[in-house]
C-alpha cells in the first residue's frame, strides 16, 4: 500500500520531465557536449604518446566513456531541490502528508536516474558510432564487483547530497555550500576530470579519506581490471563505512532539522 | 500646436491558436493556425500641452496597447504618431529623455537596491544636474512623505510605498509627457487618494502633460476633465467627462425607510425595485421623474428617511460599454 | 556624445557599488563561492601539470605554453563573467515585463540584460589569475616586448568583442523565446574546451569552436599572442571575424527588439 504512493510520485516526476522537455533536451545536450570535450581532450593527450603514465590509450578512452555511464547513474539527482524546498517552505507540504520526505526524494531520484539513463543510452550509441573507441572490458569478477560498487556509490552519494541539502535548515545561504561541496569538490575530487592516480601521491592519499573517489573513480578502476582482487575486501569495507557514516549524519541532520523547521512554522 | 497628435493609429497582433492535448501539441510543431487581432483600430486624436487625459474602456479594449504605441514600446501597424515632434517608435534618446512612464504591474525600481539608488541611476541616465536633482528629490519626498522609505530595499516596501517611489523615478527628469498605465491598481483607498492628489498637483505645478488609463472611475472623475472612451480598439468618445456622465446618467436611486412594513407590489408603479428590506425599499427612477415620485411616496406613506443617489459611476460606464 | 559615455560609466559605477554592498552582506556565502572558484582554478593548473608529468611535449605544446593557455583561459573566463553575469537573470526581468520600462529609458537597450550585474566574487580570482599569468611569463622567460603587447591587445579586443557578441545573441534569443538559462549553460560548457589550445580538437567540434561559437578567438588566440605562436593570418582573421560577428549579433538584437511584443495587461 505504501509502495503505491511512491510509484505515483515517480509517475508525477515523469510528467514533470515531459513538461520541461525543452530544458531537459538542452541539459542532455550539455552533458553530451561535455563528454565530447573531455573525450577529445584526453584522446589528443594520449593518442600521441599511446597512453599516459600507467594508462594505455584504450584504458583512458574506456575511463571516460564508462565515466559517462557512471556519472549518469551515480550523480543524477533531484536532492539539490531540497535546499529550495526548505527555504521557500515547500517542505511543509511534504511533512504534512503521510509519507517520508526522504523516501519521496529517493523516489524522485530513481526516476531521474532512469530517465537520464534512457537518453544516455541513445547518446552512448552515438558516441560508439562517432568515435569507435577501443574499449577495455572487465573480466567476470571485476564486472560483478563493479556493479556492486556502483550500487554502493549511488546510495552513498544520495545520502551525501542529502547532508549538503539539509545544511539549509541552519544556514540561509545554502547555494554556496552546495556549490563548494556538492559541485566543485564532487567534480574535481571524484576523478571526473582526470584519473586520480595521475595526480601526485600525497593528493591521492588525502582524497582517500574523503568520499569523492568512491563515487566515481574506484568503480571505474575495478572495471578496468586495474584493482587486484586482494584489495576488494578493504575497498568493500571502505564503502560500507562510507554508507554508514553518510546515512548516520544525514539521518541525524534530518531529525534535528525537522524539529527546527517545524518550530519556525514555515 | 498639439504636443501629441495621433492619426489613424492601427495596431494588429498575430495570435496563435493551440488546442489542448498531446496530439495537438505534435501537430502544432509543423502547423500553427493563426488569426489577426486588431487591438487598436483607426484611432485619431490630439492632446495639448498641460492636459490631463484618461483612456477608459473595458478590459481588452486596447487602452494599454494605445499607450504602448504612444510611448514607443510598440510599432504601429499603420497610421502615425507625433509626440514632441518625434516619432515615438524610433525611441530616440532625445525623445526618451522627455517622457516618463509608470506601469501599475511592473517595476522600474531595481529590486535589490533602495529606491534612492535607482533615483541616482536615473540622475546619471538622464543627466540631471546635482542642484536640480537635490531640489526635485526634496520636492517629491516632501510631497509624498518618503523620507523613511527611500533608503529601504525595494523588495521590502509595500505596494503603496513602491508606487510612490515609482512615480518619483518617472518624474525626476521632469518629463514633458507622463504615461500612466493603471497606476493605482491594487492600492488601498488612502494610498489611492494620495496618488490622485499627487497627479493633479504635478499636472498643475509642473505643467506635465499626463495620459492615464484606469479602471477606477472615481480616480478618473477626480483627476481628469477629458476622457477618451476606447472599446474593441475603436474610439467612441473624446470629450469632457462630466458631459459624458450627464448624457448617460439617466437614473436616480431613491432609498426609502418606512415606519411600518408595506407590501412591495404597490411600489412597482413608481419605478424599478432594485433592493428591498423589511422596512426599506430602493427604487430606480428616471431622472426627470424622480422628484415627482419622491413627493408622491412621501405624501402617501409614512417615511422615516429618504436618500437620493446618483447613478454610480461604474454603472454609468458599464452602461456606456454595453450600449456599444 | 562623450557625455553619453560618461553617463554610462556613472550608471555602471552606481550599479557596481550596490552589487558590492549586497555581496558583502553575506560574507560567509561570498567566501565559499570564492573558495570554490579558487579550487577550480588551482585544479585546472594541477591537471595540466599532471598531464605533462614527465613528457616535455604533448601535441606539439610544451608545459610552459600549456600553463599559459590554462591560466589565460581561466582569466578571460572570469573577466567575461565579471562583466556579463547579469545575462543569467535576464529571464526574470523579461517574464515580469519590467524590460518594457528599460526600453523607455535613454539607455542602450542591451545595458540591463548585459551590463547590470557585475559579479565582484570574480574579482579576487581575476587578480590572482593575472598575477599568475605575469609570473609565468616572467619565470619561463617568454619574450614580451612592445609589439607582443600590441598584438596581445588587439587579440584581447577581438576576444571581448566576440564574448560580448555571443552574450548579445543569447539575449536576443531570450527576447524571442525566453530560453536563456539553457543557452548560457551550453555556452559556458563549450567554453571549457579552451582550457587547452583548441587546435587539438578536430572535425565538427573544432569547426564549432572556431566559427560558430568562436571560443578559439576568445581564449586560444590571445594566449598564442603571449606565447609568440600567433601567425599574422590568424591575427587578422580574428580581428575581422570578431567585427563581423559583432555586427551580426547587433543586427540580431535589433531584430529581436523589433519583434518584441510586450504582453498586454
């Protein structure tokens, strides 16, 4: 019975996409061009040398082509709306209904990812057709582990994004925090611009204590067969810790924030 | 030599028809049926310097479109407009420096900064000298009681306060012609009154030629001697407002309070019963007969109170509109 | 005539003063934005350093050259955003109908959409980027003399002219369709391609970057002037093309205003 609500929410979100289809089209166009630019850049960089540092040309191409998929799966989210909902009081309409706002946002996210995935698959075919990149494919154990990590990355990013949005309960100007922690840090430190192991070691070491590489970089490394199976358990542990930490913090912030929000009677 | 002269002004719009539904949306991608709407139809009139004129008419009559053509926002489809010797649609800087515009629903005050800062912007835009600026600002601040308001961010002001500042912004450069499009819409009675008084004052003191559109008949009656009645884009009347009322206000309303109750039917012969209560009745009587009716009823019934009222302004105008 | 330009400058200064005041009202927020931009900037330099690593030469470019290109790219991006950021909020003004009132002022019609919102959060970065640029030019001993500077000035002029024209065209599009945000975002995205010399791109992408949305003239050409890689041909072409582009965008803007029918009450 309660699942029905969330299915309806999903349906409504889908309707929204049809209404704002021009915006959505331009958004996909942007994402697509963004890929083209990064790919062309890295193609130019590695084609002349047959690769770069520890990466062969094919592993670089695979890194970015696969990255396109991973980005859509992990990072498409509607949780960025939450800040706005808190500030303009829309959250009230959610709290007053017999549904969990967090589950509501999760439902919206699922649709967001699904929708983006559908379009991404068309763009993917276009990319394969245009560039005919030499791709590296994972062996079976890598593939399985990759799928698992993607799942964990998606879940932990969802909680991470909630944390950033919930800051709006206490701070008025939430856009700056989202810009810094939700856009800049996520873009730069997750490995979307440059594979993290091309950066100096000391930077990589620091980043391993942040959540970012786990959203994007590690799953791709696994796919590229570049992570020995012996390291799987410790990596798995890191992900579980990440999920636990982000879940706890977001949960805590939600409980406290809800109280504060309602006490102001927005 | 009139300051504003309009000849055969016509303005047409193309309007696209779209049916609701998904199928229609797809069809509309390659074929969109359209029709032409004539918003302003062959208008001609002249306005002299220092006049205070109102355009009145029902919704969608073409008043705002006419005003926009006069100010230069819209190009006429045909016909000519000459204001201060310029063609408004050219929007020459010299022309724009001599006109002012206040639109009831829109802001020329910048949202995030106090009105004071917008005034300074205007000072720079219109090249107003320091002494003129100070003199005029003081004049307006005193006239409209704005001392505490002008340094508050515009977005924090009430509608009434904002409108007052909008007027100042439009008048700082002492324009020769001022266009007002529904300037008092949404304002409360007191603010309305103040603004009305303000408009009359600047027309008298500064000799600004003012053209305004309004739905509020009391505003129009209190401020303008001359009105142009526009309906469906055509000009139906151009002349004195009081003459217009006299010609069309043909009824009086007689409200009687009685000591005892009487049955309604016996009053039907005197006039149209528009309202009745336990001991009261309101009769609508033709103007030339109202005194006779009043004295007949006073003589035959026990009347405790009598009120004689003119036709409400709104009703007169509504009548004029529906008669077209 | 000179009076008119003086007026525009005083108008811009009043707007700028108010903008600074508003941004100082939220210091922590402003600080976070600046930190974010700083991270983006530093990371782009780090990326170039990492890519070159042990290689002395990639696609014909040396590390010093690549650094100049990436720093200049950041600099010109910040500069352009500093001046033209008000385009991002133009849509609101259009929808509310306030643009009508702007058109009735003796102010250039593009002033409000384009120049009414200088973003002072870009200023600290512009300064840092300029200093970095000068430092790098000195450190790597790039030959800079009077003629280099003159050529650079000409390319900078073409660069800003193109940037202005692109923004004006977007403004014209939005007057016709109110679709600003997507177009601006698309342009910004495309602009990132110039973090490296646009020569490395090929095919349709290259064509777009060179001629349709001339990011090449905005970023790559002036950087080439600084690193003495600019041919006379490219210099002349950029200048002439930027002027052509300018005239086209101005005509487009005028066209959009002519067809602008403000919504009636």
